[in-house]
C-alpha cells in the first residue's frame, strides 16, 4: 500500500479521535448525547446535515452511475437535492418546534400514546438498519479496494470507529466528524472538478462533445433512458428520493441540535447550498471518469462503478490525489454511519426504554447508560449483519430506506402537523401501512427476485414490477393514515390547537 | 422565535384554542398557507415534469448549445429552482417569525387571555 494513503488514513483516524476526546468531555447529559445540547449554530448544523447525508453512495455511487449511465445517473443527484425543499418548507420548523430527541417525540407531542411511539421507533430502527447495512457493506468493499485489506477487517475498522465516536462523544462528536467530513468532501470534489474543467479550458460544451464519443453508448450517453427504461420505475424512484429525505431518522434528528426553528431553517439553507453544489459537481466527476478512466476500466475495478471517482483522481492527479480522495471516502463513510448509530440508539434507548418501558421516569443516569448500551448494541448488530452480507447485492437497500421513510414517516409527520382530525389510530396505521407495504413490495420486486442468477437475492420472477415501490407504498401510507383516522371516533381538537400554535410559533413549555 | 420564559404558562394555563382562533394567529396561518402550498405544488410539478418528459418522450433530447440538450438544461434548472425557492422562503419566513413572536408576546405569555 502507498505510504501516502496510510498517512492520510491515519490522519483522519487521529483527527476524529481528537474530536471525540474533546466531545466526550462536554457530553454530560442525555441532551448533550442526543442533540449536542441543542447548541449548534445554523452553519454548523447545515454542514453537519451535508456530512450526514452525502454518503459514499452519493460520492462514489453517483459519480460511477454518471460515468456509466450518463444522464440517468444524474437523476439521483436531482432527487436527493430537491428533497430539501420538502424538508425546508414542510418539515424542519414544525419538527424542531414540537420534538425533543426523536421523530417519535414529535408525533407524541400530539398523541402521547405508547403504540404510536412504538410504531415510530420500529420504523426508525428498520430504516436505520437497512441504511446501515448498505453503508457498511459498501464501505467494506470499498476500503478493501482502496487500502487492499480483507473485507471483514475493513468492516471492523469502520464499525469500531463509529462505535467509539457515538459511545464516547455522542452527538457532539458525531456532528464535528460530519462537519469535518463535509469540508474535506467538498474540497475533494472541487479539486477534481477544477482539474477536469481545466483540461477543457472551462468550456463545458467541449466536455459534452468529448464525452459523446468517450463511451460505448455513443451519443445516447447524453440522453436519458440508458438505465431507466421503465417510465413508472423511474417516476417511482424519483418519488422515493424526493419524499424520503424528509423522513430519514438520522436527518430529522439533526434538527434537534439547534436552539430553535429559525436556526433549523438556516441550517437547511446551508445544507441545501452545500449539497446542491456537491451534486452539480458529480457531473464533472462522472464525465471526467468516463473520459479519463474509461468505462471498461471503471467496470473492471468494481461492477457497480464505485471506483470511478478514486480512479479519476489517480488518472488526473496521480497518487497523492488518489490517496486524498480515498481518505475523503473513508471519512465520508465514518460520518454517515455515526449519524445512523446515533439515531438507531435514540429509538432504542429513548423511545423504547425511556418512554415506553420506563414511562418517562428513568433517571438521567439510567437514560445515559441506556443510550450508550443502545449505541453499542446497534453498532454490534449492524457489524454482524454486514459481515454476513458481504456477497449480497445491497445497493437497493438505500433506496428501500428512502422508500420506507417516504411511505411511513413522512405521512405521519405531515398529518401530525397539518391535519386537525388526525388521531392515534391514524398515526399507527400510517406508520405500519407505509412500513409494511414498502417491505412487502420490495420483497416481491426485481431487486430481490431476478430470473438471472447472481443479479438479485433470489432466482425467480418478480411478482411486483418496480424496483422501488414508492409509487404504490407512499399513497398507501397516506391512505392508511386517512382510513385509520376516520374509522376511529377519537379526535382532540383542543390538543391540535396547542400543537398548531406550538408548531407555528415555537412556543414551548418546560419539558 | 425566542423561547420565552415559562413562568406565565405555569401560573395561568394557556388557552391554546383561544390563541388558535385569534385573528392574529389566523392571519399568520393564512399567510403561511398562501406561500407554502403554491410553492410546494410548483416545485413538485417542476420536479416530476423532468422524469415524466424524459420517460414518455424524446423532445428534451434536442440540443440547445452545441451538444448540451434541453434535458440537461432542465436538469440544471432544478438546481437553480431549489436555490431560488430557498432564498425567497428565507425572506418570507422572516415576516412569519415577526408575527409569531408577536403572538407569543401578546397572547401566550398572557395566558391566551388577550
């Protein structure tokens, strides 16, 4: 292995451990542990959101997808960004005004029912586990390629690092690891894009002309339809992407780290600019890789195209840039999985243990212990699952996580804030219908059943035609919430008046 | 949106229904709705027009500048739209904040009895 790679790799490990050390000293209460005491500023949280959100799937996956599939790869970039308008206009501020640590807190500010909290925790944990397995398996494969070490060691390194951050440094460490990663990642993206553009004298038109002949797709490369030739499938995927973000537990949790709705808003603005610039730059990485690395070489390194960005860095910037981009990819993975561990732990320790089992009566010490045990438990569980999943094609798990978030969490969030008649049974129905329909439909989809051996989990014909079931499961989630509500006589307009006033004014009582 | 001291609420229970039905609060909700609903419909339509038009037609494949086609222009326009809506919303939300702060000060801290 190249010594530069090792040095940068160790530098990142060391830097994040220093961050964790200082964060650990400041983590004294459960509030510090889950939400950094609500003390982050808008730009800090904005960068942390970007760091939490821009996973290796975005950085390496989309660069590869654009390099291999041209315009179709760019669809992801667009969906992942526009999603922040849903977050900004509909979710962030009421969420901040009503919630405390978790999504379930926010819903329970209106209903205060154990079954709602349980259902919300269940959907959070499901999303976190799927997302986490996808990240860890991807990370293992990637680090194996980048640093030339066995898969299981790679997974263990990432797993141990994420456990240390969360266990000792809680949200403070996680946030600063995410901020550091966001800065490094943006720097890496800008450097590569700059070099690519420089080669074309900043003439973007010339780059388009060049890429037209650079791939086996020819002129079609620039047109939509290489990968997504099923119209409903494309629209379904785009629906999951745009609505899913606003229901992802690790993103929602970030809004509790700021002091009020106004700061939550300004963090979404910072995040949207950062993420938007990032996704525009994926274009230069993708095209650059198609031109300077070439599709056959990208595919040879990794059939999913995940090595496109690092290989491009090597092709245009030599070993040093390759080492830097590999280190950035490593930091990217660490920041995302740490955020996931924390949101999974909050669902176990705060929602299930603290609020359901202990009925909100747990002492501060008990809560803190539970939070740490839960963080350890979530980490160990996901490491074990990922070690077993090495040879599974897990790429679809990310879009499944988005789909569950869009189908189960988003309907409940929107109904809780905006629908007067909504009630406890509606909330449980919406969560369970969204969750179960997404899971069942995916288990019958081409991602799980394929007639060609090796392309999916099982060999067979898919019963459900769409890879991503959002087009069906999102309306089902909303419908479930609607029917659950109107079939139950329960309503509480007085409570809704309170929720509405609190959500829109930021007024809080002492809890 | 400052978080006010809680003394008042503890002393005399806030009548949230009264606050909610006050003309001031109703006006705030009306203003928010007038902004957020059309904006949300607009950006969702704008967004889904892209995959719908690329899936069901090829008219976006005509070039605009050199080899850059309408599909790419439309795709980049999605980014521009996102940033523009963000900026407009921030301006607009500042006026919502002022109204909300006023409601907290004038009504809730007096226990919704104003």
